[in-house]
């Protein structure tokens, strides 16, 4: 393994952010195509169009790249739940965003990458720690959204019930990743209609 070099430019600069995104995208393609273990830093650098030394300028190893991919997904999901909490009708907003969630989770490329990361987490304790920490933060953000929705609807906030709703919603959407691989011809419009109804029923549950 080549050790991480001392950065020659601020890692929080717009240029650095663009380079990290470039590496992240190239690594995602390689992980989907070859799997985590068969992907080398040399393959990622070739796909990204930069030297291996340049890769190590931003990432210590492949695990660090996965951590960045997971963090990017987590930021997007927590931003979404924060937007939902600001909606005037949180239930309607959550049901409407189901369309976007179904499309995102049924994308074969995105699904393949996420399943590869989860599979690696089952074998690699370090990756498992990264994935579980991100999941915990996303669950907390979704729980805060559900808590705010229930409060605005006049329901009592039963934390066990909220935790169960979080897991049910996560299972609904994450299960689509497997369906995207097993059934690439899935009827997305039909799934969206069912998901809207299921979410509406779930979010309308009384105390």
C-alpha cells in the first residue's frame, strides 16, 4: 500500500472537492464492474484519468474511497429529510418524494454499487463500522422527520413505534436494490403507486 502523502493543496478547496468527486465516480464504476477486492488503485486511477500518486493525495486506500461514497449518500439523504421537515405538509411531501426514492433505488448501477458495499461490510469490520455509522445517522434524521410529522398530526411520539416505522421505510426502499438486479424489467409506475399507498397508510397510523 502506498502511504497517504501530505496534501499539497487544501483538501476542502473547490478543486479538491472536484477531484475527490472524480475519484469517487471512477471508483464506483470499478467497484460495480470488478467488485471491491478485484479493483486496484491502479484501475481507479486509469478510470479517473489521473496518476496513482494523485489518488493517494486524496484517499489513503480503497476503504477511504468507500467511506467517501457512503458519506456522500448520507449527506444527500439527511439533506432530503431536513427538507421534508420544512414542508408545510410533511406527510404529502414524504409520499410525493416516494417517486424519487423508487427511481433512485431501482437504478441498476446505483443498486449494484450499494450491494457491493454492503457485501464488503459483511466481510470487513472497518467497512461495517463506516456503513453502520452512516445508517445510524440516516435513521436518526428520518426519525426526527417522523417525530415532527406525528407531532404536527396530534399523535403521541412513541419512540419504539417511530423506530419501527424507520426500519419499515428503510426496508421498503432498500429492498428495491435487490429487485433492480433480480428483475430489471420491473414496472416502476406500478411500484410507485403501491409505495405511495403504503407510505400514506404507514404515516397515517394512529397512536
